[in-house]
C-alpha cells in the first residue's frame, strides 16, 4: 500500500509540472544600442494556446532592470507609459514590439548589451510561474531565430 501511495504522489507531482502554463515565447530580441545608452528596448512575442487568460507581470534579467511599457499616441505625440501587467488572451498572441508593448532595460550591471550577445530574461506570470528565455541583441530584430520556448 505504501508503495502505491508513493507512486500516486510521484505521478501527481509529475502531472502538476506537466500541466504548467502553456505560454510560448517566440522571437525574443533586444535592440542593439550604443554603449552609452541609458536604456535598451526588449521585444518578444507571447502565445497563449490555453483556454485561460495569462498575465505577464514582470521581466527580469541579470544584466539590468526591465520595466514593462506601452507606447501610446496622444495628440499626435508618441509617449511611453509604464504598465503593471500585459494580458495574453486565451488562444491569443501579444507582441512586445516597436510602437506597442515592450520591455525597457536600464541600470545595466555589466554595460549595455552589445550586438551579437545573448541576454537571459525571466518572464514572471501573475500566478508566480516563471519562464526563462534568451534574447539576441540585434540591430533590427531580423537576426533572431524562430524557435519557440515554453
């Protein structure tokens, strides 16, 4: 009986891990900026194939502080505004891209990320789940690969 119970607990814990969020991250990249820059934009695409909404609460990196922002047009002037979270609807995709939602990295720990580097990012969802991805530093985002991470 004890062996069956241990197997049951093991299977339940495996099932819980396997049933973690299905959020997929595509095309993570950071725009290459001059070494004197105070901020660099972080871009990626978030795909939610699940039946429930997901919420991105934060992006962190060992390279610097990342804030979530949205670019807005007001009175024919573009401006950035910080946001607390980004909603990813069920079966939907949200792009963090130029002119819309994006991350803004600052307070660099080891200097501005240089062209060609890969930078570790950790995405944190509202439920506390985290997802690790690598973002390539490119001039325009054209050099990133199209692999998916979950």
